[in-house]
C-alpha cells in the first residue's frame, strides 16, 4: 500500500482524468478512507475549473498577434514545412550539386592519373627503344670502322668442291682485332649441324672463329667478331661441324681463302 504522501501526484492525474488501471483503483480505494485526500482532490478540481475559465480572457491586440505570426513564419523549420513542393525539390538538388561536383573532380583526378601512368609507360618504352637504337648505332659504327680501317684485309673464300658455287668474304683488322664474315649460296646444313669459320695461322693448328647457319637463300653473316689475339692469319676456311661447334676441323673444307 502507498503511504498518504505518495498519492499527491496521483491526485493531480486523477483530477485530470489521466489516471488508469490499478493505480486508479488503488487511489479510489484510498479516497474512501482518507478525508484529507478527498479535500485535496476537491481543491484540485476547483483550481482546474478556474484555469479553464481564465482561458477565455480578453483578446490580445491585433499588432501583437501579427508580430507573433511573423516570428513563427521566420522560423526555419516552419518555413521549410510551408515551402511548396517544387521549392523543396529545388533545395534538394542544390544540396546534391556539391556532391556531384566532388564526384566529377574525383573522376577527373582518376583520368589524369591513368593518363600520367600511360605516359610514363610510353616514356619508358621510348627510353628502351632509344637504348636499342643507340646499341645498333654503336654496332654499325664498329662495323663501319672495321670496313674503313686502313689495315682492313678482305679475304675471298672460294669453293673447294661444289656445284652451287658458294662464296664468302672475311674482313679483319689487326689493329682493331675485329673481324666479320659474309657468305652466299651456301647449301643448307643437316639437322644438328652448322658451318664453322676457321682462322688458319701462319704456324699452328686452325683456330675456331664462330659457328653460323645460312638462311633459306643460303646467305649468312657473322658481324663484329673478336679476332684471335696474337695470331697472324694466313687463311680462312669453312667446314661443317656439330651445331655447338668444334675445337678442330672434323670435315672437309668447303670454302677457303688466303690472306694477301
């Protein structure tokens, strides 16, 4: 059971007819036995009646009402509620514009980044291409210096036994210690075989100078090879050897040319 002092709030709700359920039934049972609470309830009901009568007092001045209405209209939330549908839609689009601008800027940045990456790749490819061209120019310069060297020696290699009349030319420079060889009308070699060029010195055994295979037309070129150091070439010769080369001739000489 509630004590007498605990019914003060319930009396106010009861007078306003807002008390329901078990709390209402408990208060009504208490009122039957408590004269003090009954008097308090009567006083509350009298005060509420006077309050209701006081609400029908004199009307405020018209200018005060107008000022009040203008103040209410100036409130942002009320203005937004009173705003027509097209205006609200316009405000929604105005709020979306910054987001679209940021998205567009992001797309531009991504596009520029991709373009920059592509340009870097193209620049890298150009650098590699330039390096390759520089290497080719260097090789061509070395070949030209060999061909135009004052002490360049041209040796023509003639066929020993052949019906196709193959031919070859060896060019070497003792001062530059470089050599090159060109041939034409060479027969195709068997599988696993290749032609091998030999430098035949004034004294001693032939020295291997490189292996090669002709193309489908029988042409072959060995460009810018190193001349064996300390060797005075007496002749050049060509034989057919195994594909990886041999340290000494193992087959008959096909082409041979004397120096000088």
